């Protein structure tokens, strides 16, 4: 299946060709025809599967086909709601890329920065608006934005919005939308709150589910390092001494932890920057830009700040802290192994993380291989493994046996080739 087979118009096909895209991903292949037919859509897919193009391409095509018949100043006809500024910016970049030959205009609005450039763009006229909920409501209250002409509404990463406590804002926005519209909702998980939201905003939706929402991509090689909490920093530095590891996204549970990890790495000469909610928008964008341009090897992030980070050929994800929610683990490691490429995801597990590891393995329905051949191995690792209750047929080598495990070899040999 090629994009040409999906009845996509020439201006968009030309833009896709410029981006090097010829073959749609499964979610794009299933979603684009349904959206072009005017149907509501429920997309269930984890990060890195091509969700943005799945809705951006058909929305651009439908708007392009109508723009010649529309008279008067531009008005907002499509609204995309995203949980974080990083994801909103990424979506805006995608609309720019796919719609560069359509003449359609989009803009992105988010909080944490001056609103002037955003309101100037809105006053100049916009067809497609990508927004975070808080700034959207703020500018609606200031009368800069009207949603009266919305024909297409996209709620992206709906589960994350609810996790972030944005459910009330989302409902306020939906209440201002026209009753007659085409709605697309995308979510990696389907908790009960999402099911209620689906019932209230979608009309006879087409459901597209490309992978089980709790599964991990096969191209991502996973491993866990058993390590005492006090030794995590030393283990991270030990692994990063391998210069062949070109780009690493490190996850911290807290903002303070992200800052501390970054400082520890800088002290030993490893280029790193942190990205989290306490950083200014300019600082976050600079860190992300430096990471994408390979000016730094390591980006340290919290979960919320990491949503929307899309880095080509990201080789490694390291969970410095295991997440409490198993689905968050799936989101995290999905930052690597994107677009069919290989990636590596490793996790540090201390005594307090036993239950988290157990729940993650249950959720993804697989055991994660343990790497024991490293200098900071947890002293009671054998007991930890045998008592976990879920470890079966693990690739565990006991130090007492003297068997050589070649940890570094594992870490390198699965490294994604650029």
C-alpha cells in the first residue's frame, strides 16, 4: 500500500514525497480513508505509530477541497487539542510539512510564553488551530478565538490530558464546539474516563486499533539492571562512557531528579540538558533543539514534558526511575524504535521498584531480560529475581557461576543503525 492508493490529492502527495514518505503506517492506512469519508474516528495506538499524519493529511485534504468555495476572511475550521506545548508544536510542524502546497494556514498556541505572536497570527487569519487547553480557554475568554466555524475537531492523547487533570478544561472547550462536526479522538490507553468521553463526543465512530494499547514494539530491545538506589547515578555514568551510544533520553520521576541527574552528568563531562514543567518554554525548546541537532548526547525528562518529543533515530531510552503506571512505561520506551527502526530501552530497578517491575511485565505480557554483568549489581539480586513472582525464563546470569555475560556487548549490538 502506497499513499497514492489512498486517493490523496497531488499537493499533499508532493509534500509527502518531499518528506520521503511513500508508504503509510497501519494507522494511517486505516484512518485516512475513514476520515475522508466524513466519519468520526477513535484511534487506539501507542506513540510513534504515525498518528499525527493519520489525521493531519485527511483534514488538510478536506479543507483544501472546500477553500475555493469559501468567501471572506479565514476562520478556524479545524481544532487540534494536545496535552503539552511540545506535542502541539510537533503537530504544527507536521501540518506545515504536509500542507505546504495547499495554501492553508495553521498556528500553534500554548501557555508559558507571551501571547502577542499567537494573537497576531490569529488576527491575520487561520484555518487550522493547534492548541493546549489552558491557553485556548484564555484566548477564547479574551475574544481572540471563536469556535463557531469548527468543522473538524481532534483530541490527541486524550488519556494523557486526563492524567494531567485537564479533563474539566477539555469539557469546557467541547461545550463551545458546533454540534455538527467531524471528531477524531486518539488515545494510547482506554481507561473508564476515556470511555465516557468517547460516548459523549463521538457519533458512530470507526475504531482503528493498530496494536494492543499495552504492548511494546518488537523492534525495541528491552533490559533491566538491578541496582541499589544509591548507585543509580554511577551506573548511568558507567553506561554512558560507551561513546557509541549517540543519543539517550533519560526519564526521571520528578523535576528535581531531572535537574540532579543532569548536573551529575555535566560534572563528569557528559553533555546533557533537562526538560520539565518548571523550565521556561524557551529553555525547553532550546534543550530539545540541541538534542535533535546532536549538540548534546543526553536529554533528561519527566513524563509530561517528554510527550511530543519526536527525535529521529533516537537510539536509547533509559528509565532512571521506573514509572508507577505500567502504561507510562510503554509510552516512554516508544520514544525509540520509531518508524520501524530498532532501539534499546533499559531500566534501573531498585528494591522499591519490585512491584512496578512486576506490574509492567504483566501489562506488556513479557519478561524483561535482566543484565547482571555490571559493577553496581544489587547485592541480593538473585533473591530479588526469585521472589518477584513474575520472572520466568529470564536471561539472568548469577555471579557465583562465573559465567561471562558481556553486558556492554548487549548494549551495543542492538544499537539502532542510522
